[in-house]
């Protein structure tokens, strides 16, 4: 069963973003010194690669940083949501969407690499 446009607009999307989302997003971007984990440009957004943990809880806390929440620039965030990289769940459009395994690996590897570079520079200064 597919949803029509009005059904999607009527859904509660706020569950993805708790009251302290700005702080979580800031910490996520700060984790790479505000660098996009894909291209290295200025990270302006925080991307959910997945919306729920295996236990069903919404990924909207600090423990998701670098695992399911990634700092991205505007252009890379658009790429992250491209249909080739992003799987939409028509049965659960609020929490069921996620990145493809291939793109998730790019995000995770990019985040680890960016963190490693940032740590290396912080030790030199």
C-alpha cells in the first residue's frame, strides 16, 4: 500500500529530532572540526544514515555520532539522499528510511578518516 502526498505531510516528523537536536548536531559537526566527512568542505548539516537503533529507539542522541549521524556539507547531504544512495520505506517513511550499505560505508569510513586527520593536526598544534 503506497501513501499519498497528504498522508506523508500529516505524519509526525519531529520524532527524528529531540529538543536538544541542535546540540547533538553541533557535537556531530564538531567531531570532525566542522569538516564534511565525504569531501572535507565545511559541514553545515547532520545526516541520519539510519533513524532507529536495533532496539527500536530513535537515533537522536550523542551515541549515534560517527555511527549513524554524520557531518555533511549541503552538496554531500543532497547526494546522501539521492535514490541511488538512500532507501525509502513506504510503510514507515518517518523512521524506516536509511542509506544503502555501500553509501553507509562511505560515510563511516569518511568520518573515521576525517577524525584521524583532525586528531593528527591537534597533536601537532
